[in-house]
C-alpha cells in the first residue's frame, strides 16, 4: 500500500464530489460559496493531519495498523467528519494534541477487542 498515493486519490474523489455538489455556475460564484470552501478546507486539513500522523507520529498512533484493519477511506471519513475533533485537536496548538488524537483513534478505531 502506498499511503500517500491512496490518500491523494481519496482527497481527489472528495474534492470532485464537493465540486459537483456546488451550485456555482462560475469560478467567481464558486469562491464566494462559503459552504463549499469550508468543505474543501476541511478535506485538505484532514489530509494534513493524516500525512503528519503518518510521517512523524506513526509509531505513536499506530496509524498504519488502523488503516490495515479499517481502511484509509474509513479513517479519512472519520477524521473529516464534523462530529469529530481530530482537526481541531491538531490545530489547537496545545501540547497535548497528540494525546487527544490518540485517545480519539483508540475510541474510533480500536486495535484490540475489549473483553467484557
């Protein structure tokens, strides 16, 4: 698996969907469509988070193990989701952002079964 290649394909697919959903008839209308721009920004923020976790913090986050178990598309969708705070944690500037992301990854993508 080529992580960055697959991530770029996922991003391109999400961007294509957003462009098709936009009601803008010209580039001027498109850049003024705040909802579309916010969605595009969130797509690229998601890409940045996942690239940094892969490049610099893979050992801490076990990102590749999670991707193997759940798929990169599933992980991307969860990080992108507005109901999750991955991007907000990443952009917070707080020293504990990686701890928060790890906790969220453990919750959303557990690697081990919890025995009851």
